């Protein structure tokens, strides 16, 4: 019992550190991790890293990769939230972006349209980084936007705020997020 993770006398600080380590989407007590493929990839990276010696080069590389992936996820979520707020969903942005294992597609007939819009967003805008693999989470978000009849407006806004640029071309901050 003293060596297991079931120790009822574990200190609060140690519990928080352990919860944060398992937190894949930087949301405290996120029970939805390892539900989607991209969650499993991150989870597996964390497991492998935790089995390595902290002073090793492999541990440092994995730790950097985990940090980079988490930061990329935060950046993508921030971009989506920015557009939702610009569309007038200031109070609803967080709930629209919240996807759990209990989330469902509102209308199965919208699934094809949601996939098309998500692919169009990835191909015609820079809302996702170039190395990003489309996340199932954003399929649920697009489905919600379709139900709110805001998906087309979202795409238009994403095209303006995060226009696609040829590789190697970078925009300065004033061009990156024009006010609409």
C-alpha cells in the first residue's frame, strides 16, 4: 500500500502534481484524455518519458516534445476561441470548445458537412499549424457551429484572421489578426 498510487494519505500537493502530469489538455481533472487518437499519442509519450531517467537525453527530448504538443494545442484552442468571440460568442466560447467523452454529434446528417468544413479550415486557413493532424475534438465544435447556423461565418472569419500563406512566408503581428 505504501508504494501504490492508492495511498489514501498522499499529500494534497503530490496529488495535484500527479493530476497535472496526467492532464493532457491543460484542464484540471480532465477525464476525457486518451479518448481520441491524438490524446493517446500524448498519453503514450508521457508514459514513456516517465519510465526514463530524468537526467537522460531521451527524457529531455520527450519532455520538450510533450511541452511543444501541449503548447500547440493551447494555441489552436486560443485561435478558435478568438474567432468565436469575434462572432459574438463571448460567453459561450468555452462551452462550445468543451468536448468530453459524453459529447455527441447533434445531428448525424451534419457529420459529412462538419468533416468538409473542418478539412476546408485545415486546407484554406492557418487556424491549424501545418504539422497538425486534425483533432476529432474540432469535429464536435464544427457540428455545434452548424447547429447554431454559424459554421459558414466561422470559416469566413478564419479565412480573414488566419489566411493561408505559402510555406516560408510569415506575417507580422499586425497582419496576423486583423480586426473584423
